C-alpha cells in the first residue's frame, strides 16, 4: 500500500498487540483546539501514585496537553464523534519520521496515510474511545524519514469524570532493532526447522528454574505419531528403551558442571519401530553465569546405524564361508572374557581339519574352497543357538560357546568330529577329511582370551599327537 498522493507521511504495515504502560496525563482545559495544542499543558502521574486503566480525567485549568513536554516520541489526536484529527506531534517523533509538524497537525488518518494503514489506526483509536482505556499496538510505519517499527500506546483524555473522550495521547517507542533481531531469529529457526525435517529429528528445551521440559512438534510427531500433541519430558522418556534411559541424564549440565554433552539411545515409536537417536545437549547461562537452560537437538540416526552394522558385519565375516572371521572372533571373545571375569561362563573349541592339504594339492583350490564351505555349513548345523562358529584362517576353525559346561563342550566336540568326518561330495568326486578338536572351559585363572585359547590349543595338539580324528577337553 502506498501513501496518499501529496501526503507528508508514507505507509504503515502489519500491526499486533503488545504491552506498554499507559501514559498518565492531566488535561487542563475543557476544549479541543482546531490547531496545534498550546504550551500551557502538563504531563504527570496521578497525585496518589495509583494508575487508572480508563485514562486521564478532565481537570479545570488554563491550558491543554502539550506533547512537546513528553520525553518520548508522542502525538495527540482530537476526537469529535467518529472524526479523529491529529492535534499535535512533538519534535522527538517528527524528526524520526521525517515530517514537519505543520504537515501533520490538522490531518486525519485518511488524509495523511495509505488507506489500509489509516483504517488499521482508526480501528485502534475507536477501540480506545469505545473501551475508555489505553490501547497499545505494534506497527511498521514507512515514513519519509525511513520505515521503522513502533510500539504505540494510545490513552484517552475525558471531557469530564464521565464525559466523552475528547483527545487521544499517543506515546511511541521505536522497536525496529528488536524486530530485526526477531526477524533474523525467525529466519534461523525456519532454516533449522527445515534441516530437522530433512534429517528427521527435532529440538527440546529444559528450563532449570521452572523445571519445565518442552519438545518441538517435529520430534513429538516423529516419536508419537502425526496426531499426537506435544510431549513432555516423562512422556518422551517413556518411548526410550529402559536399558538406554541413563543416556537421558542431563544432571551435570543442570548443575553447571559441564557445558555440553552428547548421547545415543534407542527408542520405540508409537507404531513399534525401533529407532536410534543421537542427542547433543548444551547449557546456557544467565548474565550472572548461573545455569539457566539446557537445549538439545535430536537426530534420527537409524539408517546410519544400520549401515555401520552392515559394514561391521562385513568386516567381521569370512568372505569364503560366511562364518565369523578372525577379527570378529577376537572381538566377541574379548567381550565373553570380560563377562566371565564378572562371573560368567564360556568355552572355546579349536578345530583343525585332517587330510585337507592333499585335497588342495590333488584337486586344486576350487575343490578345496568347496570343501571349506561344506565344513562351515556342517558347523552351523551342529552348534547351539548363541554359539559362534568362526574360520580363523586356512583350515583352522573355532567355536565360542557362551554359558558352557564341560558336558556342553564334550557333546559339541563329539558332534563336530562326527559331522566333519563324513565324506564331502565335490566336482572332483567324493573326498574324505576329518577334524581334530581341542576344547577348554573358562577358569578364573585364565583372565584373558589368549590364556583360554592356549589351553584349548594344548588339548588340540594332544589329539593330533595321538592320531587325529578325535576331541579332548583341557584339564
């Protein structure tokens, strides 16, 4: 919208309500002038120190309100029924908006301003007169001096105690800087919200003083579904797997002992999906340096975790037999050894193939590889659920046996010797190999996987020395 042709003041856009204290004034004359107000006016608080929402009263005297005496940008509007005429403007406001008082006084909103902005202001003025109380609002005023945002409070002045409103006094505060900050913050919020939509995540905020926890709509929808309302802290925590809830602890941040932290945890959404979440948290402090808020950003990293699991599985898998490889065997064995030191139990079988080298030498590596794949298949068929069969290299295999006893190890070793000893059908015909097995059950004295493997290897050596094709458990 543009200002009216010939107007000394430009256009105004976009208003919203605010809250600025009303201007307490005393009007000391009972008539509204045709022109600018005279100098014999004062602006002051009520003598008893109280405030009135209705506006100033008429007090007999010799003058009327002089907005030039107000220490902030101000103006006055004469009221005659539904006609509003600008009666005064002080130098503080005139200089900022770039208008001469002579071009302002005597004008009406419709003669001075663009149609849309004029109607907007008239609405505020009528609300002030009709409610007989101060009205405040925010608006963008594109004046000759440059467009600026203003927070304006308009207060009514009465002809008598219960008389009509005859004058409005407006007090304006320049809030352009604040609006610029809000605009930039809004743009940042919009960019971050878009990023969160793309990344599938959201934000949360914890007010330390209020002990209030709030979650963004994006995060609430991701966890609780599109029709769910905003979640609070306990509701969100309820979706997190019980064994992962310790990762939600922000006590060090709340106490001010840490400035930032990060955690990963799993949650199950309202539709039953298991999701991995990554959360980064940061502490904000007040001007005195006291902990004030903790803010966090949460990102769904399930796809990343799945990719990592695939890569880790591939790195821990023997490409020929699809059994666990040496790297996977060592990693799992170390975890089992750590658990055994805390009272757990597990055992180890080491397996060497008998008469395998002549198969390679006679029939070639392709037939040898086929035999190794068949041995792996037979191991998988005979180990228990939870046991881990591995190919350590060449014709060396192993089985990690969680929760083992000597009877469990003996039964498993017996089955493996029998299964591997059966002929293997290949493209070169039937070939016969065998297996020698050495086993050991974890003892407190072992302390490491290497120590356990050393005892199992000693039992395997004893089997080979005595003729192969058998099994033995370390004493």
